């Protein structure tokens, strides 16, 4: 059952990415969110790499899909990296998620069901660089 749920979730996400017409090869001068799916919840710059975080609601599920879009210092989408999330919830419950690469972005399912403050920590390994980011996300 979990396998079918995961396949269904990935299929929906891939549909949105393909339907948006975004090409991983397109270069951007600044982070253009017009083609990104979901609600932008945070944006930051870490060692000249741009990170944008978008949250996608998954229908009929308690989970959300957290997408991370990364641009290198030359403003090109990073295609290959290892990206992981450590999310600490309102009651100090921890979620560890390894993302999947998807058309120049990286995403994984997360749970923001409980109301309160979440600390979202990100580690991205791009080439030989370890990039760390962190932000606070409020669920009302």
C-alpha cells in the first residue's frame, strides 16, 4: 500500500513539473518562481547558491511535498546533488528525509500536520561542497 502511495505521489509531482514547462537547462538571472509548483515558503542564498523552497499540498494525504530549487553561482539550476532535510516539529519530533532529484529540483514528502513552529534544516552536497541552510516555518 505504501509503495502505491509513493508511486501515486511521485506521478502527481512529475505531472506538475512537466505541465509547468520548466526546462532544467534554462538559465535564470534571478530565481523566477513563476514556473515553480506550490507555495513558496522560503528563499535564501548560501555561498552564492540560491535556494527556494516550495510546499505542495498532496490531495487526500496528511503529507506535503517540499521542493527545493537550487541555482549555482552562475544562475543555472543544479541538476545533481544530494539534498536532505532534518525537520524539528513543535514537540521536538524529528523528521529526516532524503530528497529525489526531479527536473532540476529536489523533493521529498514531509509532515506539517501539527500546528506550531517547525525548524527546517537542509544539507545539500553539490560537487564537493557541503551547503547548509535553515529556516523557521510556522503552521497556523
